[in-house]
């Protein structure tokens, strides 16, 4: 009986444990919170990731390790990787934990990225704004997620407010200014690479964010085969450069038929949740297969799927469950503003059936605005 250890016990670890049950796997999760929602399905070791005694306790009960968030302290991941096999390799963590290192690697691989400048001082910020123009976005290089640690700069006069908001982070982990991309669409490639180097991607996903947080995903995205091939090529180049093992997502902006890479998430990804019901093999199932060195499952889509994130609190499930292709995921978390507490996936055999289901669910839950852009895309 193999026990998989997961650093981080949030909903991604929870869905990984659920996907691992049919494979006969056991899980152990480590988290800083005793309330971590994966703890409802797997033994939970609680403590700081930097605490050696806690890490020791965690390591002693597992055969192989992975993680469910990219901000695992690099030193802890390296320590753990000397005790048990850890996938993906901590090198992928190191790169994706720092937006500057990430963009540098993307550039080296010939993957286009938005204009960017590292920022250390208020004067440096002003110079960077002058160079990139407005609008632009100041971001912390490290530890950001769900749009946290970002400040949107509309005009040069916003520089002082931006520094006020994030300047303290300049010394801690650094800042980066990025050109604002007036994208037509946001897309993501969810990909998996096995221990033997086998590489697969799920069909491209189109994503809609609200206030920097993912709101809805549609898959397969309606894009040309040429665009899809370019996106997959970028993901493959990254996976091979990092000798990556497991699932990751590459977030992309689409503008004028071109692609700009936003960021790499070295883990299963929110934009891949639709694969649980909408693909032959889910991202969670394939991540486990990859880290265990098992054959990867097929990634083809089963019709069309739309995932809706529930942020802050769970809606009533009845409208979704009443749909023939409706699937409900409650993460068992305490409601809190801005928190991802669950999601629903609607699956259908064609565009119109999915659009109609989304309209029914949107109306029943008072979430017309959340489903509207997806419905519009399906009816284009
Ligand atoms: P995640 O939860 O995906 O890790 P994050 O905090 O790392 O989020 P980003 O992915 O950098 O943040 O940004 C969140 C969202 O903000 C993006 O998906 C996009 O909608 C918007 N955004 C970020 N950077 C830019 C940019 N340079 N131009 C336009 N929009 C942007
Ligand atoms: Mg991110
Ligand atoms: Mg992102």
C-alpha cells in the first residue's frame, strides 16, 4: 500500500486524495492549519513547513511526496526530496515562486511574455512606468495568488499609491512591473508529463477572472488548431526544460491571434477542475499516475464542460444537481469572503445544450453575470 504525502492540505490535495482512492492509494497531508479541508479525507500533520520536527513526522509516514501549492518553502521541499521521492522536482518550484525567474525562463525558451521590469525602489518604479507605459500592474515577485499582491496602475500618478501598497515587499521578495495586456481571451494549457517523459495536454481551457480570481472555465476552448498547437508547444518546451513530472498549468493571454504567457502553476490547477467529469482522465488522476510512474490516462474531453467557481459561500446545490450534466463539489470549508469554497461543473454533448444549462443555473442561483460570458462564447 503506497502512501502519498501532500504538502498543503487545501481543496487541490482533497481532490487528489479523492482521485487516488480507486487506485488503492493512501494519503497524508501537511498543512499549517488544523482546519485544512483535505484533512477530512486523509491524516493531517499540522505545523510550519520550515519546522524540521513536523517535516520529519510527515516524512516518516509517506512513500512519495508532492504538493498542492507553489509557495512551499524551497528549503523544505529540498529537505523532503532527500528523504522520499518528491515530484515535481523542487527546481520547478524555485522557478515558479519568483515571477522574475519565471519570466526569464519563458523568455529563454522563446515563449513571448508581457513587457516587464524588476522594481526595487520608488524611483525604479517611476522609471519602469515610464518605460512600459500605462496601464500596467505592479506585482510582488513572490507569494501572490488569486490576484493578491497586485496593484493596477492606470496613470503615472498612481505610482505613489502603488508603492504605498506594495513597497514593503520590495525588500522582502522583490517587485515586478508588468505591462497590462488588453487580452481578448485568457487561456490555459493543463498538461502532464510522466516520469518517462511522456507528455500530454487536455484540450485548451478558456478562463474568466473577476478581481483576479478565476470565476469560470470553458473546455474545450473554441480556438483554431494553429493556436492550440502553439500553446501546447510552449507547455511542452517548459515541461522538458524543467524535466517536469506531474500536472502543471500554463496561463496565457490571447491578443491579436498571438499568445503571451502569464504564469506557470507547478501543480494541479483550478482551470483543470472540469477534467474530473469532462475528460477521460482527470488532472488529479493523471498527476498521481505521473508521480507514481504509472501509464498516463487519455486526456480527451467528453463533450463540453463549464466549471463555475463558488467564492465566499456555497450556493444551494439543487439547480445544479437537477441538470443531467450537473456536478457539485463542496470543499467542506468555512465560508469567508474571497475564499474558494467549492465549484460546479456542467457537462453537455454540444454547445447549445451547455449554454441552456448554464442559463438555467445562472437564473436559479442569481448568478447571471457569472455565466453570461461563457454563454456568449458558446453562442458566437
Ligand atoms: P493565480 O491564482 O492564478 O495564481 P496570481 O495571483 O498569481 O493568480 P496572476 O495570474 O498574475 O495572479 O493574475 C491574476 C489575473 O489578473 C490574471 O488571470 C488576469 O486576469 C489578470 N492579470 C494579471 N496580469 C495581467 C497583465 N499583465 N495584463 C492583464 N491582466 C492581467
Ligand atoms: Mg499565480
Ligand atoms: Mg494566475
